[in-house]
C-alpha cells in the first residue's frame, strides 16, 4: 500500500498548496481542516492509512501537538512533521517530546519540506519493521520452556555460562545444552543475535 500524507491545517489555501506540491512529487495526500476531522477519519472504517502527518501547530480547538498526544493514546503512531509560523525553543522541545520527526518554521522551502517527508516515511518504515521484529521475537520466546526462558534472560543480562549455572543451580554443561537449544529454536546464528531477540521480546 502506498503511504498517504495526512495534512492538517486550518487554512484552506495552505492545505491546497501543500496538497498540490506533494501530489506533484507523486505522493498520495489527504487534507483535514482541523484535528477533529483527522480524529474522525482515524475512527472510521480501517482507520488512518499508513504514511505520515504534516501538522500545523496553532489551530482552533485542538492544536497540532495535542493532536499527536491524542493519536498516541489511541495507538496511532504515524511519524509527524510539525509546522509553525511562530517557532520558539519550548515549542520545539515539546514537539520532539511528543514524537515529532521534524519541526519546520514558516516560511520553508519546498525542498526542505520534501526532505522532511522522505525522512518521516523512512522513520515510519523502520518503526513498522521494528514492531514486526518485536512481535515475531515475542512469539518465539513465548514458545520456549520456562528453563530456556530463564537461561535466555541471564544471557540477555550478559552473564557467562558459569554465572548462569550458579544462579540457576544447574551445571555449566546443562547451560551449554540450553544455549544450543535456544540458538536452534530462535534461529540465532550467534550470541549477539540471541540477545537481540531477547531484547526485542522485552527481556
């Protein structure tokens, strides 16, 4: 599915010009007059199409940063580009804290906006890959035996085989057997890869 750029701005002329610019760059675009319109779209049918958000900060009703906070509460984590005509340090800091990928001050160049969009979409792709890896790792770890999970937790903490054996009250040889089984079950080719899987599963 091609990504969609969700543009939220209370000024119709701005929405129209942004849509024209982004569509000329071969992006799919949806525009919204305010935060309520986007939240309404997110609540309907299949929800908000994957892509990124381009949000004006100062809008009537809910502002752009509050909108990001509300979307996060709903589990919607599209990368966002925040746009403002009146930038200041506290505002920029707040934007980054709520998860903005970029912060653009008007007037900005077309090139600067397109660079920000490209970065936001790349960040979204990476987040999707990370969530997929976490889901896969969690499923793999869930299928392990209780003892194998204990051994994996110790390895994630950086313990050597002898330390793991002492902690769990088993022999170093038994730890080696469990470790070999873990490598096999989790399709890990090395200890670092085994640890990455454990970390991805939330250990």
